C-alpha cells in the first residue's frame, strides 16, 4: 500500500469513529441519566429532643435561637458524616474532612460547606426536611 492510500484509509477510519461516537452519545447519555428526587424526612416531637438529631441522612440541629438541618453527606465524596458530641463537630470517617456545627468546612479534602436542608413545621409540631437525592 502506498503512502497516500494509507493516509486516506486512516482518515476514513477516523471519520467513521467520530461519526459513530456522535450517534452513540445520545443513547449512552439517556441510559445514564438520573433524575433528582426529593425525599421527605419527618422529625416528630419525640425525635427533636436533643441538640443534634440524626435521621435518614439529615442532622437536625437545635440552637437557642435557631433550628436548622444539614445534609449528612460529606461534600468531598458523599460519605455519611459522624457527629462528635465532645468537640461539637462533624467528621468524615472516609477522608477526614471536619465541619463545624453550623456546617462550615474546617479542614480536609472537602472544598465546600455542608448543604442546608429546607425545613417546614407542621401544625402537629412535626418538622419536615426535604432532601434532594440523586
């Protein structure tokens, strides 16, 4: 095979691969698409007793002037955080990220603060947290 024929075949193969990838991309992106869903976590009055309460991936924090909720997922790779009552901090057991009680990042590989979860209070005294999953 002469040089021109070899280059021509190579360009044809490259164009074919490029065209196939353009055709395959929509199919693969459709198969891997995940729709974000919302999960409701209800903290009943008996669940709200402590200063920090964990339930289904959410920490409910009661401070003297405020009640708020934080996602229990580390912002680094999504590990579930542990609460240390002695230091009053959240710690990631996987990679060592540390967060304050208000969710601010102190140290570790995580670059973002913890996500606040919106809360609503019902007439019966329940507190509902709406966590986006996925």
